[in-house]
């Protein structure tokens, strides 16, 4: 009787583990399908955005007037009407100024701390090389 009970328990546990594995595999497949759907939806949205932007404007070069050199590119809408951008082209120094505004400059205490660290490091290196030179001179004198 005990053997039959153990056999039944073993069979039931095997069935349960198989059911768990099948359930886990199904969950993994479902997750993979959801991820694929999300990726394809994102790709479709990006493609739609790109298409709508391309349809909205066409780039056109205006060779008639030289005054347009100060302005950004000229665009037209679907109807062929020119849309002139009022944003001026930025010069080299304007761009340099903008980049310098983005720089995080160190505070005075940081400058002092880093400067002292460099000076101390230089002194240590100077003493090290002087010691190597003195040792070399001593060995040269001792060996000759």
C-alpha cells in the first residue's frame, strides 16, 4: 500500500512539474510576442512621423537674392508656398559662446585644491628624480 501511495505521489509531482514548465513556457512566449508587438508598433509610429514630416515640407534653394544667405533654409508646404525661416544663421563665435555657457566652471576652492595637488605631485617627482641621480652618482663613484 505504501508503494502505491509513493508511486502515485511521484506521478502527481511529475504531472505538476510538467504543468508548471508548460505554463512558464507559455508565459515566456506571451512576453516575447508582446515585446515584438511593442517594437513593431514603435517602428510604425516612427515611420509615420517621418513620413508626415517629409510630406509637410520640401527643401528649396533660393538663388534669386543674396540677402537670404543670412537666413536658414527656405521651405515650401504642399501647396508650393514658400515659408521663410526668420532664424538667422549663427556664426562661429556665436556657437562658441553658446558652448562656453554650457561649460561647468570650477569654483575657486576647487581650483586651489587641484592646483596644490599638481604642485605637490611635481615636488614629489622632482625629489624622486634627484634621489635617482644622486644614487647613480654614488654608484658611479663607488664602482670606479
